[in-house]
């Protein structure tokens, strides 16, 4: 029996991230998603939007068809 898993190289938030601390966020995604840990990845609101910054994913947990992600925003792109 197989399990569907998505392998991702950028973090798409759709504006659903929740701030835990200063630069620490949590995001809940439907399905089982796999991301690289401890290296910077682009953060985008949608797949087509410009990168809003980069983050280091610190923790991933899978439970009941959901992926729970904790990441630290390490750089923020500003329009200036």
C-alpha cells in the first residue's frame, strides 16, 4: 500500500501561517508534504507570486493526513 507524498523545494503559505514568536512561524498543510530541513528555502504566498523571503524549516510532523511545519524566517524581501 502506498502513501502519497509531495516533495517541495519552496514554502507556499497562502497567508495561512501563524506567528509563534518573533521570526518563528507554524503552518498547517493538507496532505503529506516533505521539505528540506535546516537549509534556506523560498517563502511565497502563492506559487506564482514573488518570493517574500527565505526560511529555515526546523520541524515537520505528519498526522491524520496533515503536515505541520515550524519554520524560522531568516530574510524578508521588501519592495524598497
